[in-house]
C-alpha cells in the first residue's frame, strides 16, 4: 500500500512517519501527512538516542505527499537527497511507491 509521510535520512537509511493517503489532510490539490517533522521529532528520537541533542531540521529530511490533480505521489526534499538515486529508491520502498512519482526540490529542506 502506498503511503504519505515525513522522513529523515539517518546513517544513510530512510525512516520516519508514514500513513495511508486516506488518513492525510487536504491542502489545495494535495493530500499532506497528518504529522509534520516538528510534531513527530520527539517520538522519532526515541529510536535514535544519538539525535536527542539535535533539532529536527539539522539532518536530511523530506516529505511524501499525494497530488490529486496529477494523480501521483511527490517526494519533496533537498537537492542532495533527490539527486541520490539510492536514497530516492529507499524512500520509494519505505512508502511503497512505484515509478509514478515526482521529485520536487524544496529549499525548506536544505541544510
């Protein structure tokens, strides 16, 4: 099942929050995750104690949303993450996505 959510890259691996599209929140033509990086960070660092002294925006991150108008999933992240084919493949696996995706750079995620 394909999902949406927010993710981080920790030690070269993708991890984060994911949920079915039906549980997301409408925002214009997109369905956004019901949880954002800031909100999910406290739960996330429980799995990665070494990150406890860091802020949620100090490591590579991004989000996956669904674009209803284009009928496809969109991965939003930094240029560095999106230019790494292995990371994009890992993000797709984590969220159960196929080739019908759009990669969209978002300066919000640049470190």
